[in-house]
């Protein structure tokens, strides 16, 4: 399943890139994130791997992020792998005529087991909704300093 989501962040491109390129900031916009752990490579650079642990109530999830392209302030691409699915994500950041930032997130979800294949087929909206929620959370953090970790 593939889809693209866009959002305008009313902050300059360089400021958005700086906030996006910070592991410490992830807890402020990725709801459910409880910990990060560097695994290999130079943190934040091409090829680096990081473990992300999430807690969504009764459901816990561990993702492995592998950076596949890091060219801030304009691009950040990564692959996220967990049990049953791989998410290939390409993020593009563009300066708007008003001096704001347009964030374009292209996502491709590849199921690696039957259960996830069924979920992607039956509930594609849930994945799109989660992406939009994280993008909106980041927008609120970048613009207003609102953190989901305080919620």
C-alpha cells in the first residue's frame, strides 16, 4: 500500500529541519514513543540504525529505523521494520512562498506476514490516519512547542 500525505508548518525550513533531525525531539510528536536506542552507524546519518519502542496501551511495538537518505533540510528517508510490516518512508521538505515549510511524506507499507497483509487490505485508513496524526503532532510541536509527552 502506498500513499502521500502533506502538511504546511508555519516555520522556516531550517528551523523545521533542525527540530526534525533530533532524536530528543521525537518524544514530543510521536505519541506512544517510550524509548530510543542507537544500534549502529553514525546517529542521524545514512545507514544508521535505531530501535524505537512504543507503548499503545495494551499493545507494545518495537521498530528498527534504518536511515536510507539524510539530506536535511530537504530530504530524510528511512525504512521502519517491525513484526509483520516494513514501512519505506520518503520525507521531503520545501520552502513555501510565505517562508513556511511544506512537508511531503511518501509511505509504502509492505506486509511480511499474512495478518499484516490482511490489515493493510482491510484497514488502509488506519495507517494513513496515524501518519497524519504524527505529522500534525510535529506541526504543533514546531509551531507552538506543544508536546504529546506532556499529555
